[in-house]
C-alpha cells in the first residue's frame, strides 16, 4: 500500500481500539501521524469533526470517562457546543480513533474493510 504522511490517527495510546488500528496500519505499511489527545490535546479540528460526523457520534457515552461523570455533567451535554466543551476538557470522552484521511474525510472508529478501501482510493 502507498504511504502517505498526511493521514492522521487521533486517539490515546492505551485505548484497545486505537492499538488495533495502529497495528493494522503497521501491517499494511501505511505511514501516518499519531496525535495523542492526552499529550497534545484535542486538535483545533474538533469543530470540523463535529460538523462532518455529528457531535453525538463523536461523544463516547459507553466509555469509562462518560460513566465517571456525575449526572449533572452528563445532563448538561445536549448540543454541539456543550459536547465540544466537554470533549476539550475530557479528551477521553471522544470516541476513538478519529482518522483524518488524505482527501480531508474524517471517520471515527476502526473498520479494516473501510480503511482498506480508503487507502486504495
């Protein structure tokens, strides 16, 4: 597969899905940049991601970080603005991995078949 450093995988290194995604990319020989939310913060592209994917899709309500929030914090998230504030403050609440593809497309989650199609295109 061709290499393209303009592909960026966003996430946290200890996330199991991010680990699987990174391993798959390595197996395919894909050159990519890794953006660690924990170390580098949430990128300025967050509003673009929310516009492209919808804030509901980016917000991981099944994860540990969400479950650890108190009821008032969870109840306060009802729109893109409030979700964005929470994602900036608690990056682990963002569903992972977020992929920024060379054509500008953004996806969330790991789907090997979809990724293989995107890399061929």
